[in-house]
């Protein structure tokens, strides 16, 4: 009769108690697969706006313009607009001459009655509204010279800015202002006959 083997010499065949290197390798492989699946789900998840990310999509803040899309050039801004009533008097006893200057996109508009409208529009829009609205500095030193008896008044708008200003030729500063707007006001000067002092008069 065979003697039974001692309990300490028995080898357990229960799968629960079996611990082998292969079992640990299989468990690690399962964990790695689960981690990769989680990463894929995160990458493919829809955005907050409901859209799915597209391959190669970049951040909106760093997106490059599409081919053929040109950036606006600051130097190609549209020309300005102006609508002015111009009154010019050759001297105190002369009749007042009145003109309308309308500039639309840098060119004379249909309401224009000014005789030198092309040049006047170019100069007015180049000078801008600030030229007509600037107040004279009381501390500015001006040469004491007389440039003629002509006076003028300009009212209206330049680039949407209201303007209302007078012109004369009573000193060096006023002569300089008049000359800057000569195409609008006329040449002015001393002892000019009335017919030679308006905006359409020939320039010296």
C-alpha cells in the first residue's frame, strides 16, 4: 500500500494560487491597453462647440490666412469727403463771392460750384479737418506784415468733422494759413482787383 505524501510536498494546481511571471505580464499588457484607449477617447472627444477636431488644425490665434487672401493695406484707405460753403471778399467794399465745394472720395461732387474744384478738393483733404478747426495759439509770434484786404469764411464738414473758420491776410501767420488753402480761397494779395481775388483767379 502506497504511503500518502506529506501535505508540504503536495503541489497546488488551483489557478487562484498560481502566480507566474506570465500572469504578471498579461496584467501589465491589459493596463497598457486601457491607458491607450483612454488617450484615444480624449483626443477624439468633441470640442465645447460640438465640433470634432480636424487633423492638422491649428489654434485660431495662430491660423495663417488662406491662399489668395490679402491683408488690408493702410496706404490704400479711401479718400476723404468734404462739403464746404466758401465766402470770399476782395475787400470791405467788394461784393461777396460764394462757392460750394463738394468732395466725394477725393473728387469734386455734383453740388460743386467752385471754379477750381479739383485742386481745392486735393488741398482740403490733404490739410484735413484739423487745419480748419485748430485754434490760434495766443502766444505764437507772427511777423507784422500786411498781405492784403481779402477775407474769407469757410463752413461745412471735412471728413465728417464740422468746420467754421475765418481767413484774412493781416499778419504773417494769417498769410501762411491763407496760402495753405489758396486753391480754396484764391491767391489774395495787395491791390488785387476784385475779379482777380477769387478762387478761380490766376495764381501769381
